[in-house]
């Protein structure tokens, strides 16, 4: 089977974002996987019109990336019990490109819950977009304690947690790609 393409999307544009350390860590762990190609996507770099809605504002490069993807990894900070609006705006630029593709979500927070509420808030959005969420998440709680100022991982337990997350996402991505390529929709 050809390599899977699973990009990592950093879902915030805030200055001084601690979630960037988590996203870069997950990206590097994904890069280590055989049979997987990845790309780091920072929503700060996706051209987005703010005067329109939905697919009318598609960025061709981002749409092509999503179309090519077999799965997606979202690394998202929790802001006031929810997800960043700019991430939702970026996700809404595509629709059919997501259908029957796997998605894994990594939550990030300054507090103890590791973005559990942002993951919970995103689940109905993922379903509406046609994505299939995996059952493993990575919760980066107390992000400042997990990563040093330069982004160095300080808690090695996240290597194993991320490996379990990637195992499930890669499996689901393979299964869904097989289905998209070999089984006609009913």
C-alpha cells in the first residue's frame, strides 16, 4: 500500500501559543512513522477571506492538501471551553474533501484537563464535516510544564501516549482509504 498522507494542523493563530510546542512534537513523532508522509500546517499561513463563508472562500492549496490527506491531526488549544474561531473558519472552507477520512484531535490547555473540552466541542463538527474521529486523544494539560520555553519535551510519558494515538489514526486512515478506493457507497 502506498504511503499515507497525514498532515498535522495547528489550530490557533494566537501570539505566544504554547500549543505550537505540542503540534511540533506530534509532527515530529508522525514523521518517524514508516509508510506515513506528513506536513506541518499552521492556520496562520492559510489565506482566508473573512468577508465570505464556507466553500466560496476556499484556498486552493489548503483544499488540495485536505483532498490528498488520508487522515488529519488537529492540535487545538482550549479557549474558554471551546475551539478557536479561526480554526472553524479554516475547516469550513472544505466539505467533500473530508468525507470518510480519519481525524485525531490533540487538546492543549494551560490547566489540568488538557483540552478535553475542546475535543468534546469539536466532535460534532468533525462528524458534520464527514470526518471519522478515532477514539484515542492526546491531552496536553499544563502545557507550560510539559514543554520547556524552547519547546523541548519535559515529560517523556507523552511519547507513549502519542504513539498509541498515532497507531489508531494510522490504522483508521488505512481502513478508510481502502474503503474509499474499493467499496462503492451504498
